[in-house]
């Protein structure tokens, strides 16, 4: 598995991370088997959140491993989503981290992300929370999720720490971040700038992008891989996959990683064989022509 640096943090991680949202549905034995497989593949980056399985995903993960494995992993968790609202208050951030540390049976998180933007955020409170957590050795690096450039700018004005990650939705069938860049100064629907150039902003500011739900269409409406409702993209994925001797899922991930922003896909499968198939994307370097072929097959027109 090839590796990449998150931001300019000096933290090197695998190109692909394992999302642990679905781990709450596994037994300790099944979870350990999945974790072992992931580590064998070189995927030692595990993405959590305090709300995954209402905290159970973190507990299952911790119960499946020995403490000695902790130093061989990069653990990332997220906080800020509550029942019906978002909360970036200092008290909630700190209590959420304390809860994740307890459930994960660890003394520190490698990375903490703010999960969804909180309209009532006081950036000074976030800064205080981050500084306390860093000083106490409970969080080593910080980032955000689903934030636009000005939201990140507001935070950066008050933070002493760098934001090293922005985790956003991106897949072949969810390309909003890319579409308006092809349609500058045009009146068609794809020309609408919906995010303030997240990709360009993050590249300029050395913030690594992570792609969540890389196999989903819509928000969380289901997978497009093998879905009969999307014949064109599946036909093209199979065609390209056959050239490289990998699966269609690997090509969908290789498409994300081909972008020069250096995007780290976070895959949420709990199937060992599927993870092994996906991991082969790290060895695939799509041509420029193939990348654009796939983008067009996903239903996108170029001007």
C-alpha cells in the first residue's frame, strides 16, 4: 500500500483508510479478523466518529485488539453531531474526545475532526478546546469534515494548530466539487459553485482531502457499483478494470486517487475480500484519458 502525508503534518498514512461506521454490526472475532486483514494490506488508518453505532463502533474496535496494536495504527475520530443539532462548544468537543478515548481504550487520538459545520460555532471556544486537548496529549492533529473554505478560514484565524484534513463526500457519482471547475462563466447547472472551491483551497493551504462514501450516489442513497440504474458508468468501470486486472471498485477508488490533490478515500466495507480488491487501487495509475472517460460515463458533460 502506497502512503501519503496528511497536510504538512509529517504524519504519513496509507492512501486508503478504513471507515469503521459499520463495525458496530460485527462480533469481536469478526472485527479482529477485519482489522487484521486491513493491517496485512497496509491499511493501518482507521476512521471513527463518536456517533457511529452510537459509540458502539469504537467499543467493538477496541475490544477486538490488544493494546500493543495501538502504536501500529493511526486512529481518527470525529465529533460535533448530536441528536437533532450540531455542537462545536468547548465542553462538547472535550467531552466527546474523552468518550472516544474511553471507548477506543487509548490515551490519544492521532486526528480529531469536527464532523459537520455548526452555525452557532464560536471559533474561540473551538480554539480553547483544541489547545487543551493538544496540551494534555489527548489529540495530536486536528481537521474538519464537510467544511467550505470560509468556514475553515474562520477557524484558522483563532487556532494555534494547523488543520490537516477536510473529509468530504466525493465519488464518481458525486462530483459537485469538480463540476463547476469545468463550467466557468457558463449558465448551465453544473456551473453553480456550491462549495467555494474546496479542492483548490485545500491544495493551496496544504489541507489533505479525504473522500467519504466513495461508492455512493446521492448522499447516502446506495452504491452505484453494480447498480442496474447506472449502466454507463458500470460498463466503463468494467472496461477499465479489465485493462488493469482489478475490480470495478478498485477503479472507482483509483479514479479518486488520480486527482493531483492527493485525496485519501475512506472505504467503509466490512468484507475482507472486498477490502483486498479495493486495496489494489493503490497500484493503479489511470491515464488522463481514462480519468475523463469515467467522468463522462458518470453522466457529466464537458463544455
